[in-house]
């Protein structure tokens, strides 16, 4: 399973399982001299934490990151930064009755076929617990980006078919403020109320909902992303699709582009207010030829409805016998994983951009 790294220069390696002792991340390639504290990392982790509202899993895990290496006197030293987060609230006993059943929508089947062994308690490496490590690494990536004035904001765009009103992208801080004020990371108050109601209803029905997250990169310079296999959107797509439960990737006009004419879709070049070359619209979503244009980088990521639902489902055992699958009494799940995925999507864009920023320093003399 040699598949636990992401990135070229700003490179993360995560380890650990949901029901193991701890999880962690090693960040290689972060330049020396970047101020970073455990408090800043923990503030980001708190956003992803389960058990905070009725709309996410009640698992009471308190994610506390400890920096074990790579910093001295509050600054990075250039050495590998390693971060550990101990697992404290993993109740493995609940999974005993379903240990020989294939969980619909989960990775038991594919992992078992591929490796011949599967951690039935929480899904092992397939568990979204791993994504806490990405959020920790993302906190460091964000600090690196902030030095260049680059900002990243993710928010709920749609849940259960309820879409938000188009948000204004003119002020990233205001967009973040509105998003963080919402119990579901949604910058639109009216949509928040409707979505909360829909989630409460689906929870009562013992079912789950899917949704779409939009993430925007602000104040990017022109030039991030390299041609061919390191295109910015190619790396973003891989970053996003590596998050559990994702089902797609869109940049800019996305799938809508397929329904437009060239004359409608081309973003017209203009001279901007400061004399810079820019575009009048941004259907491209912030890249051309895989390289950032300087316009906001706009990505959308759809998430499937949570696979673990309270309703009984038909399945088979690992021995191929037909069985009924029921979530064990007292086990804890998100009725809509899209909500908790917002900080994860934001972290993954930050990690891709931090890597692209460092790679771009080698682009010309
Ligand atoms: C933040 C987050 C939390 C999740 N929590 C749950 C959960 O409580 N129950 C569940 O069935 N799936 C949950 N998932 C999704 C599963 O991890 C995922 O569907 C499963 O590993 C199968 O992988 P796949 O959907 O990518 O194919 C969560 C995903 C994310 C991003």
C-alpha cells in the first residue's frame, strides 16, 4: 500500500487508522523560517471535528495535534515536520456483530479482495479519520500561502438538491466569516435554514444526503501549475478525488461548458484597473493550459450521501451468504458527510497550491 504520499516539493505522507492508537502526517519540503504553532493547527482541526452539531457524527473525538519534529522556537527548520493526533474515542466493540458483512457503499469488499485482510472496525485506511492529517498539513500550507497573500475558502454549495445563492467572491474574508458563522459551513443564511431542516428530516428517516462543496483560491499569481502532468487542475482533481466519498470534480464552468458555444465560453482578455492583463469573465475557473491565470480558482466537488444509514439494507457476508445489514446500535455516523468535508477540501486546495508555489520558483532564471 505504497500510496500514502501527496505532492512533489510540499509533500505530505499520512499514516494511521481510525481505530488504531494514533494517526499522523509527515510534511517534507516546507521551507525553513515559517512561523507555526500547535494552536494554529488545532484551530483548523476543530473545524473538521465530529460531535460539534447535530448535523455531523456524534463521535466525541477531540483532535489535538502535537508537533513532534521540524520546528524550533515556533518556526519551521526545513526538516520534516511530523504531527501526531492520538485517537481517543474509537469504540471498536460496536463493530463486532457486522465484522463478516460487506457494508454497502464501503471499502470492505475491494480491500478484502485486494489485500486479503480488512480492519472492519472503522475501515482502516479507507476511513475519513485519515483526513484529519490533511487538515493539519493544510494549516501549514495555508501559512505558506498567506506569505504571498493567497487565500483559500471552501463552503457548502448544495445539499440534498438545495443550492445556495451565488456567493460574492469580491471579499474572501467576508465569505469566510459568513461560512464559519453557519453551523453547516454555508455562506447563505436562507439556504442554511433549508439544508438544516432537510438534514434533520433525513436523519429521522434513518437515511443520508449528498452535497457539493465549492472551494475558491484567491489572489493567485499568474503561473502556478506546470504543463502536461503537473497541470494545476490535474493535481487539484487528484487531491479532491482522494478524499473519501467524492464523486466528481469541476473547474469553472465545469460540465456546463459542454452545453455552451465557443463564443459564449471564451473569457475575453481585457486590461484591468491596475493596467494588468486579465479576463472579463472567469468561465475557465482560474487556469489556462493548466497554469493559473490570476483569476479566482473555482472548484466544485460532489460528495455522495453517507453510506452508513440506519435503514436496514440487503448485503452478503464475506462467505457470499445473503444477509441483512443493520448499523449496530449506538454506532455514530454523519447524516451528510459533505458538511465535515468542507475543511478537508479547503486543506487539499491549500496543499496543492503550496506545492505549485514552491515548484514555480524553478520556472525561469
Ligand atoms: C469527513 C468525512 C466523514 C465521513 N464519515 C462517514 C460516516 O460517518 N459514515 C460513512 O458511512 N461514511 C463516511 N464517510 C465516507 C466513507 O469514508 C467512504 O464513503 C468510504 O470509505 C468508501 O469510500 P468511497 O466512498 O470513496 O468509495 C466520510 C467521509 C468524509 C470525507
